[in-house]
């Protein structure tokens, strides 16, 4: 009992500070006249700024607990707000465009990451943030591949920077191309990264375009499930291979390597898809999940310094720019081939 109480008292300072930063980030997000930046990114940068000036050692236990275990809890709860049925409401058109953009992100991202000399974890976090749903995808995949806090922060930063550019440029480019509300909504919903950015870019064009872009974005979020499972399998294989090459090969416990929290995530998504979770519980789960994710990213920010990020150089940003540009071009290209433009 004493050991448990000591553990709890050890994590409270770091966890409490992370919650406080998350509350501040949510307040700042709500005060913005236009939601062009999400609370997750705000919390991440607040944490990194604080880290630059002050970070006592007694916060470490709580920050580690929050950035790992609380993040896993947030991902599990996110499953209760996802529904496979959403796919049926947006139809075959959006799925076709998403298929090509995802192939571009992970296929092209792998090759570009190799060419730029990035480690595979950072490269795929940037690709996931660009191809699926920004910070949520990065946060979901990071614990599965044991990504470093610095990689997570860099991937989030790259996603945020190019989202800001897309919010400004997309409505302008859409009008130059003469896109219909549906064509523009499909383009924004599949090419812009974060949900708040999709909403901002979509409704900046028209209300109808914003509605369709948001619906496409919800469908796109569902690709988190197979993507996380694929990366869990890849990371497991890499760990097994590394173990097979060492004298500790027999000590590897497959059960300890498998990301069991993903079982809860997928399980809740399936249960919600068949209508067993009341809508109010689903909505509440999503709100709690989003806040816990903001809290986790605050802890990640508190554990990451700008000095560490500088060591990675400009290559991750170049990677993010190239992938973002390719997704924009591929998405509109697929729509053109389908006769929607």
C-alpha cells in the first residue's frame, strides 16, 4: 500500500501540470475568433516553452505516466466515437480519393524519408499526420512504434505548419479551379490534415463545402484502425528481429510487445458501429478522449526541448512539405480523373 501511495504521489505533480496546461490550451483555442489551431498543438508548444526555462526532476514520473498511459487511455476512448457506418454516408467517391492519398503518404513518405536520412519512426509519424488526421493519428501511432517525444513533437510541428498554409491557400485555389461545393469539400476533407483545419478550410469556401469536408474527414479518421494495427505488426517484427540477433532472444515476450490498448480501441469502435453505445456516451467519450490527448501532448511538450528538435535539422520539415504537396496534387488529380473537377 505504501509503495502504491508513493507511486501516486510521484506522478501527481507532472500530471497536474499537464492538466493545467491542457485547460489553458483549450481556453486559448476557444478564445480564437477562427479555429485554425487545435488545443493539442497549443498544449505541445506551451509545454516546450516551459521546458526551455523550467523543468524540475520531480515532474519526470508524472510526465512519463501522462505521455504514455494517459495517451493510451485517450486512444481507447476515441474508439467509442468512431463508426464504420460513417463510410456509407460519404460513399465510394471519398474512399477512392483516400485510398490514393494514403498510398501517397506512406509509399512516397517511405521513399522520401529514406532519401532524407530520417529514422523510420519520425518519417511515418509525419506521413500518418498528413495522410490521416493530424495530431490524433500521430498520437495513436506513436506508442505503438515506441516513438521518442522529440519525434512526436517534430511530427506535430510539421503537420501544424502546413495546415496553416492550407487553411489560407485552399479556398483561394478552390475558387481558381472553379470547384463545386462537393468537389472542394472532398478535396479539403482528404488533403488537409487536422480536423479543426479541415473545418476552417471547408467553411471558408461555403457551408455546403464545409459540411461535406467534415463528413469526409470523419471517414478518413477510420483509417487509424488498420494503420495502427499494421504499424503494431511492423514494430513487433522489428523487435523480434533485433532480439533474434542478440543473446537475449529467448527473453522476448510477445505478449508484452503487443499494444493491448489497441484491442480496447478497436473493440469500442466495433461496439459503437453496431449501435450499442448511446449517442450521448459516444459524444462524451470523444470529448474526454480529446482532452486527455491534449493533456498527453502537454506532457510530451514538457519533456521535449527545442534544442533536441534542432538536432534533427530541416529534413523533417522538407519531408512534411513534400508529402503535403503530393497529397494536395494527388487528391485533386484523382477527382479530375473521376470527372468531379
